[in-house]
């Protein structure tokens, strides 16, 4: 087993990281981990509660702390969309495996998200979703080993197959 034996999925909320991640894990006979679920379990509260109680910066600090505690191998890791703001977290994830950026356009993401507040999307007060996507896209690209586009008419299985072919 190599030190970088994991596959790390990054991308915007609602791009399909968890859905594609589960398919990848099954396909590649790997374990699966969703870091949002991991954080929720360790905190004993949902992401929206953390954001409401500690603010965006507090949430990002907690997210980074939990990412740095991961000790997994041979795992597909679906990250929260905001993990990209933590440089220590991203450097650590890079040390664990190959980073795959699942990229989708604004229309698809907006269609899937419905209510960004209810979904727990980390963004500055008053920040538009368009601005958030533009801001994060640069960061996702910076850390990605592989970029896989997720077109609107694609299925999660087709996206997973493209990821496998790129690995």
C-alpha cells in the first residue's frame, strides 16, 4: 500500500462527490468516506449548526482540524466543498492520495442545490453563488491532480467511469 493510496474528490456542493464517490469505491474495491458525515458524527451536530454557532471561520477551522485527523488508506474520500479554503487540510489530503476535481457549470449546481443556506454552503454573507463558484474554481484547479467535467446530462456512473479512466 502506498502512502498516497486514497482518491480525494473535491468540487462544489451538489456536484455529486458523495454519489460518485460511493460508485468509485464499489468499482475499485475501496472504502468510502464522506468528510461532511465524518465531521457531523465527531461534532454531534450538523454542519449548519456549526456554521450558525461558530461562523464561517469557525466552521472552516473545525473542518480543517477534522481533515488533519484522518488516518485512512485505500479509501475514496468525498470532501466538503469548503475544504479547499484550508491550505493545511489540502496539503494533507494531497499527501494521502490523488485529488480529483469534479467540475460542473453554474446552471447544474444551482438546479441541484435549491437552497444554499439549508444545504450548509459555506459562503460569505451576501456572496452570490456565481461569485463563490468563480472563487473556488481557481482553488480546486490549483490542488487537482485530475479534473473531470460533470455535464448536465451525465449520470453518476458515467462520471465515475471517467474518473477511473483518468486514474
